[in-house]
């Protein structure tokens, strides 16, 4: 279907917004009046710019407080409308959005509203313009889509129809199924937005917290199905008011927006994308560092062994059980220290995973590789982390391990079995984008968001996982923009015995995060432990949580560059990440830094 986006959904000047929309693959735009007023381009120049970019101008908006007002005010409205219709002729736009009135003098009179809208449609028709009447969720007298439709139907004018907005409909709790009672030809436009489920004034909710479909809690997919069942054949258009999007770069936001519409069309059965290929495990985590010694010493203390080296690149493979860590000292290494640059994901069909990623606007990254190197496709997550689609040591498929040559080693001597999860702190403006990316491109399931208090702010976190938990990625974000170097990452390593793992790490010279004694005093009040158990946790800095499914024990290493490690023991069917412990862990990390230097935050769910 044709896709469109309101210019108010993106940051920047009008020309920047148009360029971003076109590059992201949109077919058209809604021109928001304020964007046009602030532009140095004439309407004719805007029209030409859109044509050059391959964009149609699908809607001009908004016209406000038109209907059911005193006669003298309505006459002024018609004069204003004539001017706007002349402007729309110059723009080459044939549909205008009229919002239900919020004017203090507006009357609760449907017959008068229909009469005024009919007169407006008469005038619009002279200019070849259609009027799409929309019920604002906070309209003075008209606040639901079915009420707006009754007025349009009563007016009975061919140039007058309705505009349906998913936020206004779903935020009011209206039944979207009744949309099917509206003739498709009278639905002149469809605007789409999602939103988190918040208990707040609907106007403020709408103006600040809308997001793209799939990023919130509204059932936008079901609404679209009902609209299509009614016979609507216009564009799917995004109208999103969001404080974060207005400050983020227009280009990535537009790509995220278009990806959300592709996902929505797939979910609504309107289009077919390449099938989801859900990853089945973590093949490796790649750390890039200018100095391999500190991270090598940390891995050695954790019980990893350096088992192989890449045949043509300065990359070492460290392994313990099914956990593999690559340490890369190549030219990509940054002076600010160790960072997690890539994740290898085990894929049932690496080529199929790449096809789906590209269909969802995540192109395969160009890579320099020797002729004998394994063909390995990767895409970039919103935070820049490279995600490789791997088939490790599987017959008939190229394996990245074939590029490594064994080196002499004494064997892994630790208690780690595999990677439990990976925590990535996102740029502050890409948190929702990251969650949508991992859901749509990788086919992972998103859990609920968690807010956690830190000594210096409030942090937000959300896990994305596959069905059986063999792939767990925790996405985190801080409260404000920060430099990229302040965004840490951490690797959580699974073990069957966190006490033994912690003791072995410490005996090998590793330093565990010191946890305040007050934490353990509180733990004694919350849970009953076996004799000596709590004292062991206190000595080793092991944190503890328990729910109906089982227990969760975990401890942390010191930070190297931007990376630290966590040892995790899950008992029973525990699926959490130690969220109750996260404030204590964050405070302990802050306390362990030099004075004046804040410990970066990561994985604030605790994992």
C-alpha cells in the first residue's frame, strides 16, 4: 500500500524532513502547516521539491475550529479556508484535514456542525479539494470517530468525508470494529500512531508520547484490519507527536517509521515479507579494544581459554563451554577502551535472515574479507552494534570458525556454560527504535519496560528474547543525551554454580563488585536462607532475587573500557534479570569509580 508520513513526525527543516521521508522509502507526506510557514520555499517550490524526490503531498493539515461556531466566526473561517484552498492548489494537494472544534464558543449542535461542514465542502470543491473531518479525542463536543461520521453523513456532501486517527480512536477506548460501518469511499484519510499505555490527560498523552506502530500498547493492527474491511484504499500515514523524535536525526527516525509500517502491513495481512528467521543462540560476542591485555586478563580469570586466532586479522577467540568471545585489536579499536562491537547470532537460515533484514530496511553491511574467509552477512542495529547471522560448525553452511586457527592452550577451567544475555545501552533517542528493530528484523519478543532508579537519574530497560530464552538481549537507555563513550555494554555469562564461579574468579586475581552490607541486611529480612548462605553471598558480592518460578543469583566484575561481565545462575524457571537489585548494583558501580567520574549505566533491569 501507499505509505505517507506527517512532517510533524520528524525533526529539522521542511526540506530535511522531505529528504528523510523520501530516502526512507515513503510515497508521500502530510504537510503540517507550521512546517510550511517556517519554510523559505514557496508552495510551488515545495511542490517541485516533492516531485523531484518522488513524494506526493497527500494531506495538508490542520484546519481548526471550523464548525458549530457563531455565524460571524464561521464567515471568518470561510475566508481563512479560501486562502488555504488557494495555497493547496499551489502545493498540488487535494485533501485537507479539519479537526473537530475545541473553540470555547463552539455549540453542541450536530445539525449546525453538518451545515457548516457542508458549506466548507462546497467551497473546497471549487478548488478540487476534499475535506477530511477528524474527531479529536479532546474535541469540545465531537470527540469520537462515530460521532464525527454521523455529522459527515448528515452533511451528505461528496467532497466531505472522515479522517480516522488510530490514537484518537484507541485512546478514547472506542470500539474500532464499528469502523466497518463507514463506507470505504467516505474514509478520506487514515492516520496512524501508537502510544504507551499511560494514565494521563489525553491531550498531553497525544502531544508528547505518541510513537510508531509496534512501539506502544495500542492495537493499531486490529484497527487497520477494520479500516481495510470497510473498503479504504488510501495511504497508511503516520502522524506522531513525540518529544524524542523531534530532537533525533530525521533520517534514522524516518527509516524506523517506514519499518513500522512494513511491520504493520505484514501483521494486518496486507503484504508478505520474507519469513521471520528467529535466532536460536549466541554464536559469539566480539569485543574491540586497543589493548588486549586488560580484557584478556579478565577473560582468563573468568575461566576462558584463548583457543584460536584469525588467520588474517588480529582477532583472538576465547572460549569456555558454549560461550565464545572474540577480542579484536584491529584498526576499528577506539582509544576510549574496550567495547562490544558485534554479536554473532545462530540462525537456522542465515541467508533468509539477511533477506528479511533487507526487506525491513536493514541492509547487509559491506565487509572486507579475504577470498578464503567465510561468507558472513551482518546488519547494523540502531545503536551501531553489528549483528552477524551465523551457522556455527553446521554441515553444508559456511562457518565463521573455519577462519580461525587453533593455538596452544591449557583448556578452559571455569564454570561458565554459555552466554545468558547481552545488555546494550542505547542512544537516548533510539530506545523505541531498537525494540522495534529487534522484534521485526530478528523476530524476537519484547518484554515489558522497567524503570530503575540510579543515583544520577532514572533509567529504562526492556528485554527482547527468543521463545526458549537462548537469545536474550537487554536494551537500556538513560534519561538524557550522552556521549557514545558513556554507553556501556555487558555480557552476562550463565553458570550452574555462581558461588564456585565467583570464588574461582577471585582466586584467579579477578575483582568482583563490592556490594554494601546494608543490601544483605535487607536481604535477610526479605528471604530465608540456609545457614551460612547469606554470609557467602555477602563475602562474594552475590546479589539475589527470587519469584514463584525460581531463584536468580548474580555478581559483577569490574568494568574494562565500556564492558563488564556478569555471572548468572538461574534456578527453576526464573526469567528475570534481577531488577530489584539494579539500583544497588548501579550505586555500587558509581562508588567504585574515581571521584567525579560516573559509572555508565547498562542493562538496568539488573541483567
